[in-house]
C-alpha cells in the first residue's frame, strides 16, 4: 500500500508510530466505554472512533427489511443453513462495531454462538438498506471493512430508486456482480436462496 510505503520512508517514523499508537489506545478506551454503555433499545455503531446513533427509519426502509426477512428467515431455518441477524445485532470488526440491517452466518459459525453473546463475528452475508444518513458509510467504510473481514456477499438496497446491487468478494475487495430493478436475485452465499426484486419493494 502506498500509505505504508510513504510511512516507512518518513525520517520521523518513530514519532509517527508513537502518535498512531496513542491515537489507537485512546480510541480503544472510547470503544470499551461504548461496549459498557450500549443500550439494547437504541441502534448505535462505533465507527472510526465515533459513536453513531441512528434515527428511527422511514416506512419504506422498514418495509424493505421486513420483506427480505419474510423470505429469508424461513428459508434459512427450514434448511438449517445458519442464522440470520437483523436490526440491533452487533457485529464486531477489528476496529469498528456495526449493526447491519440484515446479516447471515453459515451454520459452522452460527453453531459457536452462545445464548448470552452480545457481539458477533463478521457475517458471511450482509444487507444494508440505504438512507440519506447512511449512504456514504454503506458505500464507504462499511463496504471496505466488510470486504477486509471476509464477508462474501453484500447487498445494497436502494429504496428510493427501488434497486438492489449485489457485490461479491474478490480477494479483499467487493466487485459489483449485478444491479437489478426487476427480475430475480439469487444469493451466492445462501445456497438456493432467491427472491424477486419487486417483492422487496411491494407492500405485503
């Protein structure tokens, strides 16, 4: 990476490393306090050293999430494929803590979960539903972080334009597989799971 190459060439490398370490330690103290103070009744994430609180969602966001879960939950559990998380399920990465709109872990990971566990490892599949306040993060830090932590498939649902983008992991970056406004979308990670695009945006 160019950033690391530039850092290694810096004559004040020691001072820069000390500054980075001090910044990291301060951030981790804030993160541990976030873990201690987290409220189950509020959706909150810890991203790049900041606590992000989420406002209540609009009806179209809630409808899209409910419609996906209406198809996804029974399919996963009837076929014993793993576990589905949604809303306030905390996913812990190396630096950040997220609460994806919808996520899925394959059975081999999910079987290790405990009843009183409050934070979970990176999922195999994630869905984020765009809003004005989350768009930059969903396309930015979250997309980068999910890929670096091995999330195999990432759907971005745009409720305003009624489209779904399917991204698949290639190495440690996501590549756009398809963007659909109609037709059927089939998951690569959740074996056999498919749903119509219009079913996501149409009231049940």
